C-alpha cells in the first residue's frame, strides 16, 4: 500500500516536471522577440544609422571592386554595387527604425503582429 | 610626434610598439604593447573569476557577487535573445563579453593600451563571429539557409535585385559590428587626451591662466566617468549583437 502511494507520487512529480519544462520552453520562445535590448537613446540610434549607411556603401563598393578584379569588367560592378550597397545601408536603417531587429532576409509580418498582440495580452 | 611645446599628439596613444621583436617566415609577429594588454585582459579576468569563485559560499561576498552578476547577466542575455538552443554557445559568448569588458576597462588606466581601439582587432573578432554564425546556420539548416536572402512576397522581377541587396546587407554585419566598437573606443580615448592636453597647455601659460585650466580638467573627470560607461556598454553591445546573429542563424524566418 505504502509502495503504491510513493509510486503514484513519483509519477505525479515527473508529470509536473514535464509540464514545467514545456512551459519554460514556451516562455523562452515567447520572450525572445519582445526583449530586444539594444540601447535606444538618441546618440545610440544616430551612431547606428551612421555606421549602417557608411558600412553598406563600403561593403557594396568592396564587393563590386572584387568582382571587377575577377571578371575584368571594371568599372561596371564597382558602379552597380556602389548603389546597391547604398540601398542595403538604407534598408538596414529602415530596419533600425521599424524595430525589425537586425536580421537580413524577409520578415514574417504576421509573426511580428503576433508578438505584439501577445505583448498586449500580457499587460492585461 | 611632439610639437614645439613638448605636447603629445592625442593619437600617439594608439601607436603599436613592439616589445619583443619576432619574425616568422618573413612576417612580423613581434610581441607588442597590444598583445601584452590582450594577455593582461585574459590574465586579469581569469584570475578575478577564479579567485572570486574559489571559496564560493552560499551567501556571496563582494567579489563572488560581482562574478555571479556577470555570469547571470550574460546567461539572461543568451536566454532572452537566443532561447534554450543558445545554451551550448554560452561559454563562448561569456568569454567574449568578459574579454572585451576587461580589455576596455584596462585601457582606461593611464599609460595602458586599449587594444579594442584597433580596427583590425575588432574586425578579426567580428569576422570570427560572422563566419562561425554562418557555419552554424549552414550546418543546422543546410541549403535552406539561402532562403534567408529571398524576401517573401516580392514581385518576381525584383527578386534578383533584392537578393543582391540582402547579401550585401548580410556582409555588412561584421563591418558594422567591428566599426561600432572600434569607433567608440577610438573617439573616446582621443577626446580624453585632447582635454588632458588642453588642461596642461593652459596651465603652462602660468598666472591667472592656471585657474582657466580647471575647466578642461573638470570636463576630463566627467569624461573619464563617461568612458567607463562606454567601455561597459560597448562590450555589451558587441555581445548582444553576437547573440542576435546567433538567434537568426538558429531560427531562420
């Protein structure tokens, strides 16, 4: 009889542990996108905008120059990649201001919307 | 680099001086003041953390408290930015943070050297993070990784252009990561030396001008406090951006 009770108890404890683990994973997943913690002061944002704009042009121009060296099409790629680099820099600045984080690539609008609504739900 | 007044140039502090001349296969691999301070950053941070945790107690003392705060700070950063899949990378990220923090802070001690004010140092670190994160993404997702560069729902005509732009924007990462740290340290340390030089120059005029030198001196004290903040903040920014890149690699959109 005693053995039976302890057996049930351990089973129940294990079940609670499993549920806690599941909840913890869920919480981690939910928190991840909300707490983006870069400094958001005016100077910090200005610094980031300046770096992104300059870095975009520099990296684009460098890739263009390297392609020209390789394919001997100077200055075609240099010119094209200069402007594409500037566009990439502006795109990154747009990402800074819309709070889309730093990820290159596309963004799932619905995912952003979902995290926003779940944030709102948390407040209630 | 001294001018006629015996003044030092504010950028003299960034000069790399070889301490032990070495060369290997035609390359100059001298042990420089930069290498010395990298080793010091490793030595000081390691002995601080080991010393603080050697007699670990249930109720932490001051040193143990600081060490545990640093550990928990980075652990929380990894947890909230990368999630539970980020755990295997915690040792690397913690080491990165501590190395940068101690490097930046040691550089604030007068007559020392700030190795993070050299773009090649920060760029190599950023490039290592960039390559590592890309390899992790490729191993985890295989060729699906390249879908990262294709914006969803874009008109088909524009896709080639958009892919090129996204690829550039991906390659911008190591550059902006390294430039941010390097530029902050370079600008801050130059500013400190400019104000210090100003204070010395004005006081050199003697007489009433001595009182005038008080102004840049007070500014210098304030700026030094600000630089301590910048040193910690930039170590944090570098680390959190690493976490975000790692998050992108582990969870493709």
